[in-house]
């Protein structure tokens, strides 16, 4: 028996103990001591909690031939930027000056004219996550990118060649939205074309191990934050165009039909609240906003980081710990937008800014992916919603969207 199975064994043991309580020969304290010694567990409180817990039915792990991790993708060299942006924008492309500006931003975080041995950050860390996941679950783990190499279609073609018949696909964007998860699902199913069965994991923003992974990083960042300054935590997630999350009325045979509004913004704030709840009383005041708004496609959801930092400064905060809960690894929206652009904004406002280390190869994140790979969302652990901290009124409701912001 592994330690992972111990809580379920103890729950069963507790049931038998209740049935045989009157016939018990060994006193309860001695019996508990023997259980502790047998499994080499020193925390008696954990054992007592497991003994008292109700029986929980857990679905058995399903068998899959492979796991497919899906991510956004990023160019390998600066000269690929124009082609990359055409894929991101669905073929529309962007003006040359925007291409040049983004090349400069990527250059500041290490992208070169020639490929580097380690590769771009997003690709490097996603492949590393796949490698670590494979070591844990011992079945093939593939990686497919929607907007660059390795393209989803190419990866799926390799999976067909390898004889994969049943795959669990996990989108590495925990919060579900039509503009991310929906597009990944469509690309994967189109490429597979019925060649194998796909179980698509979407919307795992409340997975307890994901929450714990973010909380672990945040706890270390708070310990390193200046203790002599009034500090707030600012959670962020990537902004999206308003049109992509609003309910969309359509006419069908004279009837007005409306699709439901996208849950992306709600799930982002939910993740932040759960991370805040995980830290409990050790967390200072916390707030939430959206980052990296684009300049095209109409208004994007807010408030923006820039506006929120100004509001926090005006409220007397001197140091901000900015924690991204929508990204799982380093890439341009962290290494440039936060480490360079938002740092400059903070300096101009007269405050200081820091951030936790990105999840990257966090063992707790890999454990979350392994749980999703084995069980999908059927047994998705949830943090209790009651008791979660609430952000201050300045960002209690989504602020009016901005017509333009940084890309």
C-alpha cells in the first residue's frame, strides 16, 4: 500500500472500528499508536482526521494511451514574428510597426535572430512539464501548440503514426474560455478527425493542487517582500476582448437565440480567491485585475494593471506583489509585461513591485497535471468557497473596459 492510498484505507478502517467497538480488545490510543508506527506517519492529528472522515467514493483512474498537453506557442527566432502573429490573429496579421515593437520586446527577454540551445521560454518550460509528467505517469506525453511549433496538427499526426487510440488532452490554460480552450479543442478534434478517442480536460481552475502550487510560490514571495512597507497582493490573468466572453444573440428561423456568457472572468477571480484562502491570515490585502490588454478587436476586459497600480498607490500601498494566476510558466507576458513594463510603471508611481516565481517545473503543478491525466475532471478537487477572502471594492466589479492598452 502506498502513502497516497493511506487516507482511504484509514477511512475503511474507521468504519470497521465503529462496528467492532464493543468487541475491541486493544485500547483505542494503543491501536492508533500501532497504526502510526506501521505507516511511519508522525502527525497524529492527520490520522485522527482521516479516521473521523466520512467515506468518499473516488472514481478509479481511467486508462489512456497518451496525454496531450496544449499550449499557445511562441516563435523560435525573431524573424518568425510576422508569421507567428498572422497565426495568432487568424490570418489577419498586424501592421509592420507592431511586428517590430514585439520583436524588440521578445529580444529583451532573450529571443535571438538564430535559435538558442535552450529555446524560447514558453516552449522550453512546456516541454519540461511534459517530461516531468511522463516520469510521473509513465505513459507517453505529447505537446501541441496552437500558434507555433510543435503545431497541434503535426503532433496529432505523430500520435496517429504511433498508434494512439485514446488520449486525454489537457489545455495548459486552467481558466476555461471560448478564446483559448475552445480553440484548442477545435484544433485538436479537427486534426484527429476521428482517428482516436479524445477526452478533453477544460476548466480546472479550482484544482486543489493548482491552488496549492500558486500559494506555495506566493508564500515565498511574501516572505521576501519588504516588511517595512504597506503591501498588497495583486492577482492578474490575461485580458481578452469583451466580445469573446459576452452572451451572443443569434437569429435562427426567426427565433432569437442567445449563447451563455463565457465564464472566463469569473473563473479567474475564483482562482485568485482560492489562492488567497489558502494563505489565510498570512495574506495582506489583495486585489484582482486583468493584464496585457490588446489594441485591436474592440474593448478588452479590465481593470488594467496600470490603472490598478495607480489606485493602490493612491490608497497608500507602497509595495505590490503581483501574482499571475492565469499562466503556468514564464513567457513574454510575464518576463516583459511584468518584469519590464509594469516595473517601469511602478517606478513612475513611486512604489515598488515584485512577483512570485512562475510555476514552471513546480512539483505541485506536475502533481496536478498527473491527477488530471489519471482522473480528468470527474474527481476534480475543490477548495471550499466559504470563507474565501474578498478583494477590496476598487476591483470588486469589472471596471469599464479600455479601448486601448498595451499589447
